[in-house]
C-alpha cells in the first residue's frame, strides 16, 4: 500500500500532519504499536526538518508485509555536511524556530535511532531525500 502526503512549508500549525495521518493508517492496519511509534517518531522528525529548513516537500510511504519505507523529499538548500548534521545537538535552525520549541538538533539522530535503515541523499541547492526503512517481523511486530 502506498501513501503520499504534501508537507506544506513554513506553517507550523500543519507541521506533523502527514506523520499523524500515517500513524492513524498504521494503527488501522493493526501494525504493532511499538513499530507505529518508531515509524511516527522518525517520520515526524523528517517532516519537521522539511518545514524548518526546506519550505516543505513530499512524504511518501509504502507498506509491505516485510517493511515500511518512508521517503521524504524536498527542494530545499541541501545539507552541506551530513556527518555534522547527524551530531546530537547540532542545529542550523534560526533562533525564532528554537523559540517555538523546534531546532534542538535531535531530528536526524532521532530518525537514525528509530529506523532500521536511514539514508540521506542531499545536494546543495537542489534538495534532500531522506529514506527511512522500518522492518516488520513475520507476525507484524518490530524486527
């Protein structure tokens, strides 16, 4: 099953809507709650980063019996140093974003912590694609 969500940029009242809708879908499908939580956290963090840094983008999710595959793609400025960006606490969010409670530098580390596989492809001036894989056990639980 495939799902597609638009992630509007620069509107924090809508930030997290795609991950919340996908969380609801996973629950309706009877996916293990621990897997739903991991998926929701990883997708939410990617979604918030898209709103903060890239002016939004597109979230796609594909569910098979073996895994959940989430692809978050934007046309933002790109990530100059992915290794540095993966460092807990490192953030390029402006101060006004931090005053809203976002931009603490935990987005990418939280994605990595909750994903079974995390791939980040980024090109300066072209955008970033984050691919999150979460495996499902044969009985529908977390791997």
